[in-house]
C-alpha cells in the first residue's frame, strides 16, 4: 500500500502560480498527499485590504492564517513545504519552524552567489540565518541553477521544474489556413517581461505577412491597443485566466516569443511546447535551462532586437524548421514537464524529508 503524505504548504501569499497548485491538485486526486495551505505575509495582506485591492471579507482569512501559524510554532514533526523569498527577514521565523518540523524549501531563485538579493538585507545576521536555514535542508528547486545554488550552503537539493497538464495543453487536431504568420506573446505586460523590446520590434521593422498577437494584462496594455488602432501589425487578444482559452490562443499561433529581460523559469514556454508551438526566447536563466538552442527552440541574447527579429524571420521562412522545433518541444514537454513526472519527483522529496 502506497504511503499518503500529510503536508502543509507555507507561503507568503495565496498560491497564485497555476503550475505549483496544479501538481498538488494532481497528487491529491491520485491520493498521494493531503495538503493544507497557510499564508504568513499578514502585514502585506492587511495593507492590500486598506488600499482597496482586496475585499474586507479577506480579514477572517488572515486571522485563520495567524492562528494556524501559531499552532505550527507550538507543534512538532509536521511536514512543511516553505516558499519564501530568499534572504527575507522572515528567516528567523523559518529557522524556528525548521527546529521543530520536517521542512522542505521550495525556490525558483537562481542567483545564490552572495551578490544578488531579491529582498532587502537589514543586518548581517539576516544572511547568516539564511545560511543556517539552508544547511541540511531538503530543497526543491524549479531550475537546476536554483537547486545547485542552495546546495552550496549545505542543502540537499532536488530539481522539480514547473509542470503542466500535457493532455490539456496539446496540439490542435488541425489549424485553419491563414495568409499571415501569427507570432504570439503571452504574459504580463510589464517591463521585466521585455515589453519595451517587443513594442520597438513591432514598430521599427517592416513585417510582411506577419501578425503579432499579444495576450495578457498590465501597464503596457494601452500602448498595445493604440498600436493596433494605428494599424501596426499587432492584435491585442486581451487577458484571460481560463486554461481552455489559453490553449486555444496557443493552438491558433505559429510561434511564441519570450522577450524577457529576466525569467527564473517561464511556464509559457512549456505550455507552448506542449501545444506543439516553436519558441524563441531570450537567454535568461530559466529559458536557457528549458530550451536546447536549435533543437527544440531558439535562444537569442537578452535585449537584442536585431537577433530577435532575425530569429522570427528565420522561422517564418522555414515551415520545416518550425515543424522540427515544435515536434521536439512537444516531446520534451511530455517527458519532463508533465504532472505525473512532477508528482514522482515530489514523492522522492517527501520521502527524503521523512528520512532526514
């Protein structure tokens, strides 16, 4: 009889990453785990309510989370998956939990070089406390660089990339004929995702028989809509959280571009691969680990408009290349980024934590 693990997921905010929650939903359905979610960023949550970003009905949830966290601090021998920003000031709380429970640190941060910090360092003891926390910790890293990074401080790291339902994210049975090649961008319309580069790319180059499609929401939305109204070769598809709608968007495109300035991973890449869509991405930490350049996608330098333009034109001119990259991408998604494989890796991590 297979073992069913009881797990607590401790995160600063509600789990918003579809891929993270999806694998645990799969494991619940397969009777592998029983999981409880607790959030600990109380001050930030209260401020979002006071600023009107969250409904006041959110207050009872905050009280419940506070109560559950206090119970954790007083109890022992629970299995806790901790997702916290590296070098966050909450480390003193986390070390208390580590001393009483079986903890697993879950991270996508790739830069464990002692020089780059996603959180403010208020005093030297903060860094030392993090190194103490990582020493001997069982850790799950979204990328190999994240996994290897925490291992420098004594953590026992396991690589568990984000995963998707490759039955849902799948190639279309057929694609309607079109006189234009559709180049898709999907994601947040924010600077770090490379929107200034994307906008310049569309505006400052001549595109024959190519239409850019943009899906997502954010500060650059109005500019994208204005470009569409001004007859630039771009179509704004709006914003959706519906997974079936996302699949349809991927299936109707001819290639995906990821022009980001920084990516810890990039779920849109594996979603596109699963839908048999060739991908061009900038050489950030995450995309470089997902894509084998020239085999199942194309990597271009970060913030290099000319290289991105040339890669698009290269794929546009070669249906054979698009097909080869798309086939290999789908194969990789099925082998590495499916929910069953992610669940298998998580079971290994949970088993290790229980033996440690």
